[in-house]
């Protein structure tokens, strides 16, 4: 009887250790998935930023993206006011991009990613 109780006790201790190991594994998987989600969101933001920058470049050169989608590739010279608006939007976009980059780097540092 004492042997049976001892074997059950040892089995329960082994089960507890296995569950602790499994919990640590799941926490690591969760951390990796969250880090992956942060990196994916940042990559998506970079793609949006590049798209907006290309639109601004086309507007500066006198082309319009909506017209491109309609297969109208005519060039129209932007006025001085339009160029100033484009430049202001460009500067605003650069500032947002810098703050997003700093936020991303901080997030990775907090997660311990090099």
C-alpha cells in the first residue's frame, strides 16, 4: 500500500513539473507570436508610408493616382500652392514615420529583441 501511494505521489510530482514546463513553453510561444504581430504591423505601416510617399511624388511631378487607375496618364503642372501643400503633407508624413519608427524600436527593446 505504501508503495502504491509513493508511486502515485511521484507521478503527481512529475505531472506538475511537466505542466510547468508546458506553461513556460506556451508563454514563450505567446511572446514570439506577439513579437511577430508587432513586426507585421510595423511592416504594414512601412508599406502604407511608402505608398503615400509615392503618391506625393507623383503629385509633385504633376500626375494623379486616381487618373492612373482610370488609365489617364496626362501630366498637369501643379500650382505653387499645391506644391506647398504637398511639401507640408510630406513633412507631416515624415514626422509620423519617425515617431512610428521610434515606437517600434522601443517596443522591440521592451520585448528583448535585438
